[in-house]
């Protein structure tokens, strides 16, 4: 694919953030910009999920502001944060036309991690464990996250990599 160059003007603050992030990720500023743009396109297709991402960022900020500490540093804040996330998730209406049974073989695994008849909590825990096993090693923070590898996992989820 042919690449094109674009000239853009950035403020000093944004340029400093890009410089810092590119340095942490050991890549050029151009590659940092490309990865961040790719990530923004990845999340824009699903409006509810994008809204939830922004809600989680807001809820984390509000919990930290209200309690004076982070959600990962205090059990009470974590509980409040989890309740806020659950409340936000429950605020999205269910679209009955989207309901369809799919096999529950999760990303990068050889066997079914939960059965279709298992309670949602069991399925959810299997999904979360799989996230921690397959995705989290790509980087815990967004400025260190390997978006290309993540996109490969998402696009080739049916392939077994174990």
C-alpha cells in the first residue's frame, strides 16, 4: 500500500505528548501517530462501546476525585467504580434483533471456555481471564499498548495460537 505524507500543525503540548509516548514505545513519532489513528478507527464503529469507553474514563476520574485515590489502590473505591460501571452498562437498552447464539470459543483458545447454557457471570469471567491472558501482555497502559498485535488478535481470533 502506498503511503502518503500529510503536513499538520501541532501545538507544543500535543507535540510533547507525542514525543514522550513515542519514546516510551520506542517508535517514531510518525508510527506513534499511525497507531493512535488506527486505534481511533477501531473503536468508532460501535457507538455503545465507544460511549462505554468514555464513560469508564469519566467514572474512573470521578471516583478518584470523590475518594482522593485510585480505583486500583483502594477496595472501597474499586467497589464504587465497579458499581458505577455496572450501572452504566445496564443503562444501554438491549436490542432483541441482535440476539444470536454463537459458540463461546474465545480468542486464541483451543477449546470452549464456557458453555452456552452457563450463567452470564461464568461466561464473563472466562472472557475476562482470556483478556488477561491474551491481550493484557500487549501493554497495560495505552501509551505502551501494541495496537497492531491487538488488531491481529481481533481479526484472527479464530486462529489458535497456543
